[in-house]
C-alpha cells in the first residue's frame, strides 16, 4: 500500500476520523468491515481472477487470523472462492468468476461515489 505523508498531526487525525466514519457507514450499509473492503479493493484492482492468499496478505499487511476470517465471510457473501493450488497444496488460491467480478466492481464503484 502507498504510504501517506501527513503535514501535521491534525491532518492525520482528520483523515483517520474520515476513515472511521466511512467504514462505519460501510459496515452499516454493506455489512463489510475494513479488512473485507481492503481485500475486495485489491481484487477490484487486479487484472487476474486468481491471486494467492499470500499476495493479498503482502498487500494488505493483515495478520493471518484477520485475513482468514475476512476471506471466509467474503466466501459466504459470494464475493469470492478459494481453493488449494494444484502445484503446492500449502498455497491457498483466491479466485473469482465473472459474476463475482461484476459484483465487486459494482460495490467498489458505489463506495467510491461516497468521495
């Protein structure tokens, strides 16, 4: 993720408060928390329909527990699927079909309209 340089503590606090308000609204309206939106945004920006859980973890810097919990919820909400790699059974592959990509695109575009 890109690192933001703030000019003052006030700017950082104001940005943080805006983020908290955004995710409170997102949780209320879409039943999605920060971690889940972060994962969906990553998939939205990916050209591929398959990525490893490790790639998502590196991008998001989420701890394994939070990543696993978020992926499970997103699977239940039919935003994505996961499977084990055919090459290496230890690798978890997150994948989406076209209907799921459309659903993610619509959600992210709706969220972006809030800005």
